[in-house]
């Protein structure tokens, strides 16, 4: 199989690999693909089971919160619905989409895709359906939401009695089954059902794709020399257009949002009529003071250190694009891959606030309302995800003669 490494642009002819093997780029050590194994039946079973678990988690009690004889019980949709009551419509919509609507849509589509529907649909419809389906995955944050639920429980466990309902355990089952289904997902096999990948003649004579003006489609990874991919009809480029400029713009926006996200309260807690605001750092200090050291460390790393580190790393990589590749370029590529992978995990605090707002609603006795800081924090994380997505790591490996024109092709 002929492919181009998406991180260093090396053209590679991958030999046939068997089950439990994977292909690794010899240049930058990026994982290219695994064996072409047919997991259709397994994915259908896992997706159907995950869908049943997700539907089950919608209608039964999720978590119960009891304090001074007063009990508050919420369902899974309440995590977003109550945010609408506090004029946080965009935040509520984002939570609904990322933990319910998008994973449900993905699972509903994965089942017919692995039952062979791509072979029966007209090529144009099959192509659009597969492109939309695969684009949903980065924005699904069910596993992060589940961690956020556990963190929020630690925050309030000393204040009240907490009990997990049937829906919570159903959601745990959904997350496990969903991750298992995605782990078996074979994207090249799905694209081959629409149109098999074609070998590009002459590609074997070039060391890097840019040397022969060869383009690798960022959607289906078909190699081509034209401006449009022959298989998925996506516009192709030697390098992502204006990659550094786009990444820089998203980074600047995220840094601008980072300041109010840390200065403004992310939530307001009312206890016996006394309201107290809570910032990101304030929440970490409170957890540390109560002895919840692991949880405090997780929140501090995910919400304070990681966003700053990501902004620094991506800024550094944008700067290094202007320099020739050297012995450290492989290390820079690894850092970029790590940065892109951990991007959405900073959303833990967003889900923590959503759960606390939905659960702790006992009037003047005790209640939690969202603050403006959590909106800025959400926008900051999304901007950093977009910055990592916009950056093209292949630029780090380009020679100086290529760097003058790569952002325009």
C-alpha cells in the first residue's frame, strides 16, 4: 500500500501486514496504519450495544444529591438543560452536542456503514456520508464528561450524600463500548468500499511528496497530483493553506480568552444565603486544602498548566517552521502529536461546572450557578483545538526552498 506520512511527508510503500501488526514511519515514527482486518461484525455489535446504553442513560436518574433532608436528582439531559435556565445557551448546546447528540449520531451511522451500505448508495451520497461521519469523532467528549462527573463528585462529597443512579452506570457502559468500537474502526477499509485506493506512478522515485508535487488527501489519504482528490473529491494541497497564519490567529484568540477564564469566576456557590465566587485557581486550592490531592493535581494540570503549555508549544512550533529541519525535528513532531492528542482534555472543568450547576440546586440552602469565566474557558479550549488542527507538522521537515511557497499551495 502506498501512502504519505501526514507528519513528515515521506512517501512509503507499506508491505502487507497481518493482524496485531502496525506500520510505523521510519522517518518520524508516526503510526501510519494497522492491519486491514475485517471487524465489521464486531463494530456493529459494539455500536448497537453502545447505542442502547446511551439511550438507557437518558431516561433514568443519573446522580442524586442529598443535604439536610433535601434531595436533588438529575437525569443526563439535565446537565445541559439547566444551563439554558441561566442564560448559558451556547454552553448548554455544546454539552448536549458533545456528550449526547454527536456520539448518538456517530453510532447510528456506524451500524449501516459496517453492514455494507456504502456499496449500495450512489457514490456521491456515500462519499459525503462517510466524510461527515468521520469528522464527528474529534468533537465527541463522552469520556471526558465521565471524568468530569467523578471530579465533581469529589468536590461535593464532603458536603452531602451522593448516589449514582441507573443512568450513570449505563453511561459508563456506553463509554466503554464506544471506545471499543472506535478502536476497531478501519477507515481505509471504509473508503475502499466507495473506491479502492489507486497507486500513483512515479511516487516511488521521490523521497518526500513535496519534491514531486504529490498531494496526500487529508480526508481519505489518496495520493494525487491534481487539485481535487479522485476518491473523495476534497480539495488537495501540498501543504495546508496559510497553516501558520491560521494557527497563530487561533492561538492569539485563545490567549486573549485565557486571561478572563482565570480571572473571572467559573461558578458561584450559595450556601445558607451566602454567595461566594470560585475561579479555576480557587477551586484547585480548595480541593488541595480538603486533602483531595490527586483531583487537585488533575484539575490544575488540565485547566491551568496544559492550556499554557499548549500555547507555548504551538507558538514555538510556528517559530520553528522558519528554520531548516535538524536533529531535533523528530522530537518537535512528537511534541505536536502529544499536544493535539491532549487538546480536548482541558474540557474537564467545563463538565465539572455543568454537573455541579445541574445537581446542586437546593435554593438558599445550597446552589451553584455558572460564571462568565467558564464561557471564556470553553472558547479558549476550542480555539486551542482549532490551532492544533490548523498547524501542518510537515512544515517542520521542509527545506528552506519549499518554505517560501508552501502556505499558498
